[in-house]
């Protein structure tokens, strides 16, 4: 299937190659989410939130169950040592998978109260773990376990795995979902999709924050309004462009908010990540499936794991 572009032509905009083609790799999920590329294995792990499982796709085309049950896993990332960091709706926390396969809960509380249901996660180069905490895993039993919220808001948090310190770094968001750092880590981008719960007054935008001293956020502002749908998970390329999922595909947005184009996908898109040996392959989760497209752009999030390969 070809990659359909609206707005500026993707080749001219610099993120598509003339031979870029969207391919469906597998369709094993009820609601696919949280793709993460494993450089050491040349494989992708992704969550099936509603199926309470995780899958692994390898370069040879084999799709296997990675974890079942998964505690309603959602977003995933890799830490500085290549360990899998996972948002779990079921246990209402962020876990880490150790090299021996043990799954260790890192953080599930703030000020002694249980988190809502961590949704997406980004690991900064200093090892700190930043994550969003909307309520979608506790509002029903389809993606977690129905329960009352113990915290007073849906916030963005920073967790330091060395000290165990957890801080609420953004409390002005209504329903934070995807998040990613700019290549220089001076900005943190956060998707706010509160229009789902508040149709008349909710938000459907990407916000940017300045990262201060590597620990705090300041100067919140709206970078882009995703008028064509609802912003969900996203990733960033080496030029700072954002690849934001929404109902009809992946919207490519420049750092200044200009819309560069849309990679159309035949299922509702939830998230995406760069991967591949040269970081020029975009892996996209959409409803039941994992998709792939090779781009002219390159990602940055696994650079530290590729050094010396």
C-alpha cells in the first residue's frame, strides 16, 4: 500500500523517500500500542492493551507472544542499558524488565497514593523516566480494572530510578497521553487528548515545555492542534519533527507547528517509533496491526544503544 500524503509533499518535505511504501507486518492485536524497537534483537515489541498481552515481531517476519498476561501494558521505552520500561494499567505503575526476564515494578505511587494508569513513557539521557498518567485503565475493565482515582489529577511525572524520587512535573494537562523529548532534550512534548472525555471543552493538541535543569518543566505552550482527529502517541526525528498518531494516520509536524504531511494508515493509529539498524524505519501501531515504512528521516532515541555496533 502506498503512503498517501496530504498537505506538502512528503518527499519535498524531507521525511519520505521516493520509494517509501507502507506495509502491514502483523495483525494479532485487539488494540495495538506502545511499539519499541530492540536494537540488540532487530525486533519490535508492542502491546495489545485490550488483549492484555504483548507481542514481538522479528526481522524474519515471525510474530510471537512476548508476555501473556501483560498487566494491561501500554506504552514502552528502553532505558540507557537497553532494558524494557513499560507502563502497566493493571498494576497502575511503570515496570522494568531485567536481563533475566524478571519484571520489577519501579513506581506505582505518588505521595503515598496509587497512580491512575500510566500510559506512555520516555527515558531521558540521564536515566530519568518521564510518564503520563491519564485514567483510561481505571474507568472500566477493558484496559485495566475499574477503580476510583486516588490522585487529584492526570499529570506528567518524572521518576528517578537511582533515588526513587517521583515528581509531578506538569499539572496543567487534562488527559496527557503520548510524550517525547526533542533531540537536544531541551523540550518535552505532551499530547493532550481530553476532547475524548470533554467533547465541547476538551483539548486535542500537542504542548511543548522547556526542560529546566533536566528536572522541571516551564513555559507551557501549544505547538499544534490536531484538528483532523485525536493526538495519541508520537515520536521525534533527528531534525526535531514530530510524528503524531491520530485516527487516519501519522501527522508529521515541524518544531514550529507547521504541518508537513500525513502518512495515511488504513486503521486508527495509536503510536509509532523509529527503529531499524539505521534508525530510518517507522514502526506504527494501529488498532489490530503493526505497520512499517522506511523514511528519509532518522530517529534519535536509540543512539546510545547503537554506538560501536
